[in-house]
C-alpha cells in the first residue's frame, strides 16, 4: 500500500497536508490523517535523507516559508519551526544537491536553503531575483517565478517566470548554495509561462502558458545549458478566444503523450508527441472531474493521472489508455481546496 500527500489551501478551508493510502490495484485514495502546522501548504516535495524520507511544503503566504516533516509515522511530524524563504508567496519547491529551492511568485525570486543531514532546512544561502515584465496589464507588471526544478542531468536549475515570459537557466554551487544565472530564454510576449516538463529522453522541454493556453516545445541542450523554442501548440479548441488558464503539464513515461490541466474549461488536454519529442499534436480534451484543476500528477506506475481540483475540493483519478493516451475517470476523493498531490 503506497501513500499520497495532498497539499491544500488552509485559507480556503483546506486541512493543510492530507495523508492518504493508495490502493495498489485501483489507485483509490483513502484519507488517513492530516496536519495543519503551516498556512497554505500548496505545493509539496519529498527527499530521501540519511534519516529517511522527508516531506517539504511551501507556505504560500506573504511571509513565505517552508516546512519539513518526518513521514516515517502515520501523520507527518514537523522537523522544527518553518523557515522563512525571504520571498513572497512561494508556489513551488524542489530538492537539488542537498538544497531546497523555492520559486517565490509574489517577489519574483528563487531561494536556496541548505539542508542538514537529517533534511532540516537552514536559513537561505542565496536568493536570486528575477528582472523584467510582460505585456499583460495585471499579471505581468513584475516578475513572478512560478516553478523551479533541476534538469534530468542534474547540472542545471530552470526557473519559470510568468511575469517576464521567460525561463531562466541557472547553476547551483553544491557547496556554497549560491544560485547563478547562466542564461534566459524568451517566450512569445503574453505567454505567461507557469510550469514545464521534460521529455523522458531529456532533449526536449514543454512549457505551459497560463495567460495563453498553449504548450511551447523547446529543444534542451544539457551540455551547453540552452533552451530553444521550436514550436507552439494550442491546448483548447478555439485557442486564445476561450477563457482558459492552464496549470500543470505531465509527460508519459514512454514520451508518447503530454497531458495538461486547464482551469476555466475544467479539462485535461491530451497531446500526442512524435518520436523525436519535437512535435505536439492535439488529440482530445476530457473533463477533469471537478472545478479548477490546479495540479495534474502522474502516478509512479505511469498508468494513472490524478487531478487536484481546487475549487470543487476533490482529487479525481483517471486510468490511462496508453495506446490512445485518453484518461478514463475512475473515482474521486473529497479534499477541500486541494492544490497538489505527490506519491511516496
């Protein structure tokens, strides 16, 4: 029996971090507990340390912070007090080379926090501030870092900025914890990039636009640390005339399909990828099973998708037809203000 951890917005009635058992046969989720020690733990990550697995959560608040938890027991146990990230509104976090990194939406920055041997985060060793803006009159007046993650080679860190229509490529010094800018890739003005996903072969990246409902396909060169846009595919029928705010992209383990959650239309877009990973073609658009899918996650088996539907307060699961790429809804779990799902 596996376990899932579900982040939620406590400010909207969520229970904090919800723990659920995962049925190995059906994928059904059963809630076993919750912890609400920090406000708005909207995004989660897990790292394996010398002391065992550690769960991390952002606190997506103006006084942004991260919290660490021992998950060896039935309910996550806080490992000390939350640590400030010196940034406003962290929306995403990841672990790279013994450091915890957060993307801070409100302040448009990326923070690096060194981790102790037991996984406890220390105070920040580096804060990299983004610069720039975009054409959207409300959403792009300033930088808004929305996601930060390592590339598959582990040599680079990519940060996605909705406010500046760009993806930054950075290097992280493994000893000093200093994040340094290596390069920046511009996307079409007004795209509002939110999240990206790598092709399993490692040579292509799919950047999801929130303000323009598109996926931008990019070539990724891990040797040079360069990202080159080569194509753009709409995620919803009707393109930009449809009110849609895509949130999360997922690529199948075999690299044949890309799925993307789309808020506004409350759908999951299905795209077929060619053998090279460089072309994405729309296949279908299916209901997400709820309202406002903030996150979309592929189960480690690669056979199921889970949509965290924030406004309807549920996590919906889908079995995947890996021949056609189509998701088939098989059930849901009530989780108020659900925002993120991870599996351990």
